[in-house]
C-alpha cells in the first residue's frame, strides 16, 4: 500500500457513487487518492446484493440520456455504453389496476422539444382536449423557474393541467424523478430535471436500461480503475472524527482508534453521517445544522420471480391506483422471469411487513397480468432513507462542495447540484468536488 500522508494525496471518505466518482476523477487527473469505506463493499445505496443465493440490485434504477456525467464517467473507467446499457426511446405505458384504459405515450424521433410535444399529442387514455391544453402550455411551463416554495402539484394546476393528466402522467413522473409526491415536492427541482431531459438534445430523453447488475455497471469497474491508477481502497474503515487545526483539515480519526493524516479530504458520506462529522467544528456547524433538517423518503423494491418464459414485453410498465408503481422486466439485466416492482416515497405500504408487502404486490400483478403463471418466489428490499425529500425550500439546506475548512470538500446527491437525489446527481457532485479539490 502506498503512503497516504503526502501533501498531494486526497482522501475520499465514502464509497457510494459520489465517492467513487470523486476518486475516479482524481485518479484520471493523476492525483494520488485513497478511498475509505465503512462497509465491506462499495456502491452505497446502489449496489448488488445477495438474496437467497441470487444476485440482485438493492433497488431498481433507471438512467436517462441526460445523465451525461454518468456516461462520461463510464467512458473514463472503460465501460462501453453499448456493453452496459440498452438505449431506447422514452415510450411510457401506464396501466390501471381496475382495468381502465391504459395511458400510453411514444417518443418520436424529432428534435427537442418537438418529440415531447408530439408524444403528448399522440397519447392514448387522455382526451384530445386535455392533450391540446397540455401542449399549448408546456413550452412556457418548461421555460420558467418556479418559486422556491411552490409544489409540483401547485405548479401543474397553476398551468391548467387537468386532474387526469396530473394523475396519469405528471404524478408518476414526479414520484420516479423526485421520489416525493407532487403535493409536497419542489416544482423548481422538477422543472430543472425536465429541462435537462426534454429541452436539450432529443437523445437526452432516451431510456438507458442497464444490461448488467449495478455492481458491474459502476462500483466494480470504478474500483479497478482506482487501483490500477495507483489509488488505495480501504474497506471496513469507519471515520469517527474529522481532525482540524487552525481552520485546516489535518486528518481523520478511525473507529480502530488510529489516526490517518489527511490534509485534503472529500466527505462523500450520507448526509446524516456528514452532519455528525461536521457538527464538531464551528466552521462547519451551520452546514451540519442544515443537513440535520433534511427529511427523507423511502424506496421499496419487490422482486417477484416467475418462470423464465414470462416477459413484460417492454423494459418497464407503470401502474396507476395501486401500491405498485413501476414494474421492470429484469430479463433485460440478465435475469429472465424476474420482475422488479418499485414503490417510491412513503405510504401505507411502509406499515406492512415484507411477507404482506410481497403478497400485495403479487396480487396486483395477478390482476394486471392474469395470463402469467403463479410466481416462484418473492423478496422485498427497503431503503428507508433512499433519498432526501425534494420538498419546497430544500435547496436552502443543500450545501456547496467547498466548506470553510481549508482542505475539506463535500460530495453526495444531497449537495447543491441543482438535481434531485439521483445517481446522476451523486456522480455529478463527486466529479465537481474532485475538480474543486484539484483546482
């Protein structure tokens, strides 16, 4: 293991996607880097886990073509997009549990934003009058910057979006993007994400469906890249205190009661851990106080295994008026017959134990797809603090990358990236923190 106390070395604390992105960006720039992670694995809240002897992701994730920082990082660490991701046009299908009319929207190969306008015009399941009203108001909606305190639901109603369109299109998109219901989600964050996805290149709205498990998509190749470029990765190493002297970071105190000299540190830990480490220092106490005020939303992923012949017919299908929100066909990721059902945000389902939640999801799939055979098994994965709550005003609580302590920077999807808590936001924050640290 190389020395870690030289002045050029940067220590990255946290091996989630933000920490991996920061470490890879530094390594690519020739900066000596040490990545330390409290767990025995990297990947954080987006990694591969074992369930009854099978490898699955600890949550179903989906990328868009607008995830340019993610695509750039994958290229940097040697992952070819065509090997790891399936690029498809954004075609949405949302089915009603009660058997009502399916809502469908197809993305046409037109320049942005005409592809979105044409997709809305051709929607099925929404009346022509509602579609025309939505199209006429959409350009001005996407050009504005909503008030910081406005909710997504209030913003949509102010622009005359019909209740059917809110329920059948905007609310599912809001939950999938912000992991927060529209009645308590930030319109500003929602609009910013829509602008990146639909107002730039047409390819930005493409679906990027992983062909491999999350571990093989980024954590494993990122780890190899860091180590082959001379970096260190220390697993099972927990930081308990941040050392500073004369307004400058000097090192880290570890759980085994040892000290790690570190004149340059990027904290890429979850916000609640970051808050604990920052609260001890007057220069960063205000940041810690803001982070302690952040609220969180859960994500549940229920895996249902069917015989390998069972297919969804598309990478994903939305569900309305049900506990289930999105059904993903994991055959695209190399797991034939396995369906991943995503439930974003809180709700009554959080009061169910895993057995009851799996049973409820299985019953809903039975109603949606009555021709499918009985499932062979089911598993539930819960991330109770999957994302910060993207509520109005949350931007004032999100810190910048730089801090008042010389030699200390922050990375994580909770930092001030302008995006909600997404994989792209995490990677963007890590890259920006690394660039600031190396400036």
